[in-house]
C-alpha cells in the first residue's frame, strides 16, 4: 500500500485523498481476491453459462432448505410464503374441493400462471380443479406434495417468463432444486393456533448415500398431520335431535362438532410423502440423473350447514335430517412423478 503526498495547495487536498483511498481499495481487492457467491441460479437462463442473482436482469429470490425448515411451518407452501413478499397463500382459495388443495398466487395473478419446476423439469399440475374462489378454473401444482426435507434451495423468478417457458409462466417461475448431498438430518415440528385449534405435527427425515466413486443418492420422507380449523360459531339449528327411521339416535347427538357451521377454516389432513434424487456421473462427458416423489393424502373438509328449508336438504326418510345437517368433503389423493435422463457437459 503506498502513501500519497499532501499537496501544499489546500483546495486539492480532498480530491487527492479520495483518489488515494480508491487506489488503496483496488490494491487490497487485488491482494485478497474478489468475493464469490455460493449459490448459482439457473432459472430463466437461456444459455449454457450459469449466472448469479447479481447479474440477472430479472429479480430472482433464492430460499435455502435451511431457511424453509427453520421457519417452523409444516408445509412447503406456508414456509415459502414467509420469504417471498409477492407469493400469496390464502387460508382457503375456494370452497368444496377447492379448499382442500391450497393454491398460491405470484404477483397477484392466478395459480395457473405460476410455472413450477423440479430440478429444472416441469412439475405436473393437481388433479383438483378449482371451480370457485380466487383461482377459479385453475389446476395448480401442489407444492405440499414435495418433501421439504429433500429441498436444497428454491429459486423464484418474480417476473413474467412466458416467452421462454410458455403461458403458464406469465407471473413467474418456481424452480425447486433437490439435494445432492450425503449425510442425514431429521426435523420435528409441532404447533397449535393461538385459539387452541389447528394442531399440526410433522416429522421429516433425509439421508444421502454415496453411489460409486462420485454418485449421490439422496432420499427423504415427510409425514404430516393437520387438525381441522373450524372458526364458526353455533348455528342455532341443532338444539333438538330426532331418531332416525330405524329407531337409532341421530348421529349428530354424539358429535358436538355438528353444532357449528362448517367451511370456515382449513380441513383435517393426513399426508405422507417420499422422494429421492440420484446423480450418477459415468465419466467426464455423461451423467445419469433421476428423481421422483410419491405422496398420499387424506382430507376431511367440513362444509356449510344446510338449513332444513334448503332446496338440497333431505328432511324425511331413513336418510333424512329434519333439523338440517353439515356435510363433509372426503378427498383421498395419490400423487407421484418420476424423471430419468442423461446430461452432458454444460447441460
């Protein structure tokens, strides 16, 4: 580091001092080396050369797997909504079956305009079609069916990318990058709402194995339970019970939950999902890859109370409810996706 002489002419003191500090900074930077970024973003990149967030022309958020697990939310959708301001997750996107599969929106557009990728490959959409609510007509990808323990990081492109990916990327792209590491981890999450409702529990397991000399097989398992969150009050129509035609008591008499309106709050849900990610280099020119997820989920969603005077309420007969009733939606899902391929250098 060199010293700059102080000139006798005082008005030149400030400019020369500034120039001297810039010279010192450039010398120190040359000695210590330029800082580097660990995470390299590939979402929205057309060429083979990877680029980082700092050089991307569009805003890209990177959320690491450690951040997702440390936020204390049992589902991937809820955890991701805590980090991305433009990623909105309503408690209920609609009614009936639309209240079972939660639909997130990006930049205020519907869920059908958000493209979801896993390791850069398109993720399939849900089998549940939203028929009402804010995402009417949309069948979005269900991120909750991907094990949180399997995620290395998530890249969120917060800008339209329809010219590159298609019309399903009008509001942006969510690219989920799975782990390619060895070793294991486990996480347990327990929670409850401030009102004592909506108890949740999750157990997440992850472990990576070395395959051959340079390959890695990473496997994950998540199990999750969510209790029903009913925020409705007493309806006033279930104060009296009537025996059924065969003389048996009204089943609502043994279940106090029928005393309230349904449909206000999240449903009861039981979920188990598993996944793996395999990266197997054969040589310098060819690498085999494969990843897959499989999930099963059971949902029990309460609906609004049907008044005895309603047109769709059966009040007479062996299956009649003369005092009205509260129906449930029972949805059982089995979801899976698999991908196999080979990649060369620079791909």
